[in-house]
C-alpha cells in the first residue's frame, strides 16, 4: 500500500509504524439525516459542532448536505450547495482536512474550488462528468460501494459472496479512475456498510476489511457509526448506539481500517487511544 493518502492540502501518513487510525467526524447540514437530522442544520450550529470536533481531536471533517439514509429523497443541486458551501467556506482555514459528502459533479466542482480536501462519493464517481471534475485537483477521492440507491438499497439486498462482489466493484471503479490519470495516492475505498447490505453482509465485510484492503492495495474508510446494524445487534435505538458504535470502530481498526467515520468524535478518539496503548 502507498505510504500516504494525498488529501488536498494535507498528506495523511499510511505507514503503520508511524500513523494511527484517523477519525473522520460527521457534520450533517441536513434536516433529515437518520441520526442527527436538523441538529446542525443552521450555519451557527454547524460551525459550533465543527469547533467541538476539532477540540475533541478529529482528523477529518466530512460535510454532508444530502441525507443518504434508506428511503431518503434526493435534493436539488441548488439546495445542496446552499447547505454545504457556507460551512465549507467558513471552515476551510480550520487546520483540518475537509471532506464533502456528495455524488453530484456540480457540487464537487464548487466544493473543490472552495478548498475541499476530499470528495466522499457514495456512488463511486459513476455520475456523468464526475471524474472530469475531480481529475485536475489534488483532493482525495473516497470510492464507496452501494447496491442500488438510497431509495431502494435496503429493500432486499442479495449477494452470492458479498466481500468478493464488493471488491470486484471497487476494483472496476479504481481501474476506471486510474484510466483518467488520477494518482492512486489520492484514492481510498469504502465498502459501504448499510448501503444495500443486510446485517450478515455488513459483518462479513467488517471481518474482511484487511483482506479487501490488501486485495485492492488502498486504505479503507469504514463508516459504521449509529447504523442499523448496530441497532440490529444491540436492540438499541439510534440515540442509544454510542457503545455499539465505539465497539464497531475498534473492530474496524483492529481489522485494518485506516479511517473511521463517526458521529461521536471525543469518545472514538479516546477508545482508539486506549486500544492502541494496549495493543
């Protein structure tokens, strides 16, 4: 695997002897996110939450202006830009890499121009024009796997071998992206926990993070925080999934994930710090 991830203005070390699992903090600026919808919808609240995440030790801030929860309706380009861009402009000198969670090339273009350091695309940069938008920048690209779309992905997900099928999809996307002469050191991969997967599928992918990472020779970003798989295992509602989410983050790190995407930054940073000290 490469020794670093080029993330816009930042270079994140991937040398396991020097680096650690990076914590990506979720900053939803949507009224309908599955776990914190509306809580950080105003600019003032969003910036306050970002400042708290920075104080808590976050490594990357992921700004999202469109909910991707199961069944979520799409929003227009204009609405997504109105949600994301003021936050991005306000935070671009905060000292942390800024990621924008979007699948719209128009939003990608504006975000990159405003200084985004990563584009996190649940559709794996398959939208027409997406690769032409990102190719001339130096921002990192997070390529995710999703079966179907947010409206239908959880209706009846099926795989013969989820790990191999997700790996094959990601391999094809990596090949397509590299054909655009995009530097491999800008890429990371996300198996897409909860995006068209049952609990069984999610657990299989979690246990095989290291295998997937070695097969594709790219760092894995794992997003498990507060998801339905945590609820299915524990029986807890969204607001009661902190302990389960911390356990999932530690499991992902133990299986080799280089980045974990979380809602609860302080608690995750502490859990990873103690785990590393004891490992």
